[in-house]
C-alpha cells in the first residue's frame, strides 16, 4: 500500500489581495479627504469691487465712507455696501478740497464753504482746509492781507459757533476732530515761526463743553506730526518721540523714542496700544516695526522688527495682525512676528497704492483703476 503526501495549505490569490488593498487605500483616502475639507483652516482670499474713481482723484476715508469729488458732486461710498452712496451736489463745481465724517460733509473752493444740505457760505480769507466731527465742522482760513491763520467752527445747522480761533504768531500745520467715545474734540497742531527756532504747540477744544480749550506743553526739540486718541490716552506723535498723556490731564506720563521712524497706523486691544512704523523717508522699503505700549504710567515697551523680502507698497494693522501689501501680494504677520503663509494672498491686479478702509478692507489702486478689496477667510 502506498501513501502519497499532499500539501493542504490554501493557495494565496495575490491578485485579490492587491485589489483589496487598492480599495482600502481609496476608501481611507476618501474618508481623510472628507474630514480634511470639513475641518481644515481655509486659505484666505480677496474679493474685488471696481469703483468709478480715477486713480488721480482726491479721496478720503472717514466714518465708514470712501469719499471723492467728481466735477459736480461729492460722492460718499459706503464701504460695507457700495449701493448705499450719498451724493452732495457742489454749487461751485470744482473744489479745492473737502472734509467728511459719518454725519457731515464740507467742501471748499477759495473763500467758499459748502456744508451738505446748506447753501454756500463765503468766508473772509482763503480756506486752506476743513475737518468734520459728528456735529461740527472746522474751516482753516488764512487772511489775504496779513497772512494770519484762524479757524471758524460751524455747527450742524451751518451756524458759526463762538468767535474764530486766532493764531496770531503761529501757523496751523494739522488739525482734525476726534469723535470716538462720544467725544467732539477739535485738535490743532501749530508752529510758532516768530521764535528763533520753531516751537510746536498742541491745543484741544472740547465742543461737548462749549469749546473749552486745553493746552499741552510746547515742544522745542521736535515737531509734532499727529495726535491719536484712545479711551484713556492722548498720544502725540513727534519726529523723535511718542508722548503719552492721560485723557483728562496735560501732564506727560512717558515718552518713547522713535527717531528715524514714522507712524503708519495704530490699533488698540486689551489695554495695549500698537503702532506700526516704517523707516523715515525711502531709505529702506523692506522693513517695518511694531511698537506695543501700555496705557499706564510706564510704557512696558515691546518693539518688533519685520523684514519683508520685497518692496512694500503700504502696510496697516487689521484683524489682530499686520497686513503688508506689495506689488503682487498681501502678506500677513501676527503681532508676535510670525508669518502665516496660508493667509498670504496673490493680488489679481498689481498694486500701485493701497489705503486701509476698515478692519478687513483696503482700497487697491492699480493703474487707472480703483478697487474695494476685502479679505475673505
């Protein structure tokens, strides 16, 4: 009797295993793709809305509006809804300049001043500029005979308020209204040109308190270029320092040196005031600085330097970060200086100029065209 050995191990079908593995890979890949699309952080993008503004027009941003002058009208474009525009017909046709707020507009040409919904007023002297608050308008004029400056303030009914503010020995170099936190403050920066060296002074006029005036100390060693307000502070920005005062006092709390730099933007969050700065002049177009200051008796200064690998068209503070517009893209940095590549966006149109509109939008000027450009996330 013979016995024959037979191998009883099953034969492996390698083709079926390969097919099964491929199906499993496709299945798990699909599940991963679904979860990735559901929970990933979406890349940011930009939307563009073209405006009927020529790039060489004068325009201003204030009170939620982008305002420009056509040949016959002053047009205020609502930044959040461009269909809600306000048009003021100009009696005088072409104008020399204008000022706007969320509630008032004023345009001027020569000695003529026109407030929205009112007939043209004629002032003595030549008007050099206007500024609007929520319920007042200030017009800076220069006497055609003696060259002295004065400011005339009007209320919302186009009536002059009090006497003109005269500047017998000084020239007004900048002025405007602060209307945040229910204020109606007119601030004026003027320079005394009669002294052996220029002396800069800053005045505040409170039109919630009948125009009561406050003085700040005179500055002999530097020029004051801008005034910024927060709820609790007044910051005077000079050519060498940023100086802080409490809102209710003219006593200096501290000053921080910014020699060689100039302020581009300001943002306030959680008791910290951040300034965005650039090198003064055009010596370096690839570097920015953020300066964080406390609203206290000591500044607790934090200075951060941001190096950008291409020329900067403009930069501003938006959505708790730094937005930098170059010729071809918008680059984003956190306040700690970290670049966020997913938030960097290529521009659809090459940028010749960029102007901040609000916390999520900017005006992009490309060639002869202007666009409201909004960041979408």
